[in-house]
């Protein structure tokens, strides 16, 4: 079974190298199938947004669970044909870990700091705090986010996930919208649906 793009897998290591090179070179993010985001869309905007979303929503979850959260973002962007990831991540009622303070900090990094990678790094490292190997964990999330936005294949059995939630937040064990979706499975604390 494909266990995703963990840093110890061959595809994970390859994507980590490519991601590092791309971030250093400020190469454009590969387009989502059927979408034209333009050459001026630099890696930090979407890749950093996705990596921060995974960091805020799935810290402490297994690597596959973190990748699936990234895939939820990516699949929703493609599904609604959003021009920018912000349209999905910052939509009302979505990705609740993005507090107003975090949204303002991200927008400040993006607009006032010109999407300076160091600004996004500071956001991530502030969240990770004194976690051992915080920098390496953050770089792993960036590499995974680059791989997902770059079109790496979905893990076997998890194709097309567009929703996730933590059942412990719901008295009935699942969110009210879940009955209208197809349950795919649970990884760590998160359940995933199509």
C-alpha cells in the first residue's frame, strides 16, 4: 500500500529535493489540471499556505494524515476551479485553525513582505515552538505541500478526498454534513470523505 510522501520514502526524498530547489529558485507552482494561475504565482504563496494549513490543522497526526489534509485543500481548489488557494482555505467556516490573527499574519507576509519565505518560516516556527527538530518538520511539510501542488499521485485508496474532520468535536461522532458524503477512512484523529 502507498503510504504517501513521507520523508523516508524514495518519492518523498525526491520531492523534498525538488521542493528545496524550487523554493530557492522561486519557480512557479505547477498549475492544477484545468487551471491557469499564471507565471507570477510564486512557490511561497500556495505552497506555504498549504504547508501552514497542514501545520495548523494536523500537527501531531501521522504523515499520511497530514498529506491527506493537504490533498483536501488541493482537491477543493481544483473542484471549485479557484484561482487562488486562499479562496478555499480562508472561506467562511473552512479550516477553522486559521484564526483571524493567523490570516492577518499570512496576508502581512504575502502583501507587506512580498511573500518572503523567511516570514512564512517565522509563522511556522512560532507555532512549532520548542518541538524537537521543528525546522526539519517544517521543511518536511513544505516538501510534502510542494509534491501535492505539483501533481504527485494520491495515496492508493484515498483518491479525491475533499473533506475531513475530527469526530471527537461532534456529539454524534461525525459532522452533520458527513451523511451526504462518501466516507473514505480514518487516519489518526481525522476522518476523510469524498
